[in-house]
């Protein structure tokens, strides 16, 4: 008789028969056990916060916003906002990544934006987030 489900409390059978296909699905079962969706999502958020934070710090240090475009320099030609942007902290939250910085940055948002518009992610920051996803999945499941 075909096995069409699993008793999650009772473990995973070594051999299964589903829709007429049989075989040893040990590797698949290992992947299923390795996939703890909440833990993987948390790992991705932590990695993404670190990676986006590193990209942002590099951009800020050279006087550029999240999209990589250079900000207008200070009147003396120096890189703007280095003190304030060095205080920005990127952290993983329950449902994403949050960046918090000093209140003074709000006065520069129009001329020297330090964060992407709400609901958007700049290309450099999106690439950092994609890298975080790839690394977390590769570490958890290995290269396939």
C-alpha cells in the first residue's frame, strides 16, 4: 500500500512508495531534516544584515548613497556625513533587516540619502542580500 504521508513524530521511513515510485530516499530525507525554515530564514536575515551593513559602510566612507551614486561633497571638499553614517547599525529583525542611525541623518535625506526609498532595495544592497541567501543555502544543503 502506498505511503502518502509521514508521521512526523515517528521519524522518516528508510524506503517509501509514493505514486508507484520506490527507492531509498535517504539523501532527500537528510535534506528535509536539514531544512528548518525558521532557522534558515533567521540565518539569512543575520547574514544579510552583516553583508548589507558592510556594503553600506563602504559606500558611506567614500561619500555615496545606497545606489552607489556619489553625494555632493562638503563645502571644503571633504566626504560628507562620515561621522553620522559610521553610527548606522544594521540588524536582523523578525521579518527582515533594519538599519538605525542618528536622527541628524533625516535632514540630509533629500540631498544625500543614506537609505533606499521605503519598500525598495538598491542594486548593491540587493546583491549583498542575494549573496547572503546563497551562502546560507549552500552552507546548509551543500552545493548540488
